[in-house]
C-alpha cells in the first residue's frame, strides 16, 4: 500500500481561503449590481452622466469572460478590486449629486420624490436622514406660505376657468389642502422619525391648524350649497313658458341656475362629498332638461320669425290663426311645469299648429306677391293714351288712337282680372 504525503495545512487550506475570498468579492459585486441597477431606469435632472457611466460599466462587466475558480489567473483579483473601485466612484458621485441637488430651491413634494428614488439605492451611505431634516424645514416654510395665501384669498378665492362659484371655491381650498397633505403623508410613510423632532412637531401642529381651517372652509360652502339646491329645485314647479303682457312675447321660463347646480353637483361629488337626492335626480335629468329647454326656445323663436314674415296687409286676416296658436301655448303657461310628464305631447301639438300656420302664410304670401301684386302692378302700368313721338295728329286722329288704345287696354285688364279670379279653378 502506498501512502501519499499531503502538503502542509497552509497548502491545503490556503487555496480554499483564496477561493472563498474570491467568492466573497463576487458576492459583493453581485450585490452592488442589484443595488445600482436602479440607475438604469433612474430619471432626475442632471443625473444623466452618472447613469451613462454606470450603464457603460455594467455593459463592460457583462462582456468579460473569466473563471473565478481558476486560481492560476491572478488578474481576476485585480479585476474584482477594479470593479469595486468603480462602484465606489459611482457611489461618491451619487452622494455629490444629492448634496448639490439639495442646495437648489425646489418644492417639498419634488424633494421628497427625489429622496424616495434614492432610497432604492441601498449601499451608497447617502445619509438620507439629514436630507429629510432639510426637507422638513422647507416644509415648514411651505406651510406658512399656504397659511398666508389662505388668509389673503379666503374671502374672494380665485376660481378656475369653466367652474361654478361654489365648486370653484371648494376646489381652491382642496388644492391648498393637497399641497400640504401630500408631503405630510410622504413623511409619515418614508421617514416618520423626522416628524418626532422639534421641527417636525412644529410642522405637525401647523399642518393640523391649517388643515382644519381648509376643511371648515369646504364644509361651510358645502352646507350652503345643500340649502341652495333645495330652493332652486323648487323652480322646476314653475310653468314652461311665460308671456309678457306688454310686448305679447313668449319666453321660456327656465331657471338657468338649475344647470349651474348640476355642474356644481358633479364637481362637489368628485371631491368626495355626498350630494342630496335632489341633486342626484337633477344629474339624471340634466340631458332631458337641456333638450326640452332648447326645443322650447327654438319653437318660440320660430313663432316670432313666422309671425314677422306675415305681410302687414294680411295681419288682420291671420289674427284668428295666431289666436289658435296662442291657445295651444296656453297649456305651457297655465297647466304644465318642468316636472310634467306630458311636455312632449305639448311640444308636438304646438309644433303641429306652427307648421300649419307656416304653410298657410307661405301660400297666402305667394298669392299676394306672385299674383295680386304683380297683376296690380301691370294694371297700374297699362297705357290709356298712346301718342306718336314725332308726328302731329288732328283731334279726330287723337280720338281714334285713344279709342283703340283704351279698347286694347280694356281687353288686357279683363284678362288680368280673369287670371286673378279664376287662376285656382
């Protein structure tokens, strides 16, 4: 039996120690890659050079082929040390970038978003707690600015375009509330310890006071709106149309404040407030109310245009027909309101009477313009005496010419009268 004499203990375990040392370095590299890979999707103004540097380093690292188990290749350790140095350099650049970024003025919410991104990078020793202390001081200044703005504008808040008065004021208060609430929620979620410090406690107290004032502001206008909507909704019980006794003109009797309330109900509901059942019904009826209002307005406009088209000479003739149309409109004055279920029938009846009147006016006007007036004009232009332009005539010749002209004119006038009387027979 042969025995193999093994080398010394250092020889046996020395290679093992080298191998485990390499494994530890590889693990460090892999951990760094996992941590720094956040930079591949990192977006912040001014950080692009650092991101590009890491991407280049990351791509080169993946292209390298080496065997960590081959202890003969001594350059492996040098490469690992170089990679670690690259990571350390990028980490220092990130720390410098963060320090420089926080020296510039920026809204608190934006500062918190940047910190939230850097929290994903775990191994750079960025000391984010110090940055949160800086942000909480900036937040205290923003709270004071919001408080001053509220005190300055609360009696006459700026209202956004296309927004109603009450809803606009409530949205203004909600906007100010969001300005202070979003940073506070981020502090609670990401760095609650900063709120327990001296500056943090001051911010919490100021936040509570301002938030309470803004919420009360919203509630005051909300309750006022709820009372208003009950009063305005009662206007739906009014008649569809009204008649001015002085001018005898008809008007659609619709309170446009109803449509404003519908818009406000939609906005106020989006703020999370419960809207009264009256407002809910108005939201359902909105399209129908608009359509009926527009249809009635079009009908009344058409009635005015139709009556204006009647020739003055025919006005007495058409008075009975106008009275008949007015009688049809009376249902909208004395019987129907905006809650009635027979509004569509009323519209159909008035529209039918109006179309009949339009047709009668057109036919009568055509007869007057194309037959009566044209015939009268031709009669007026009929000559009863036709004298020569150059030659002189005797008295007997003049009598003869006149008799001939009158006879021809009489025949022509007789034909015109016959056409006027019997043209439709």
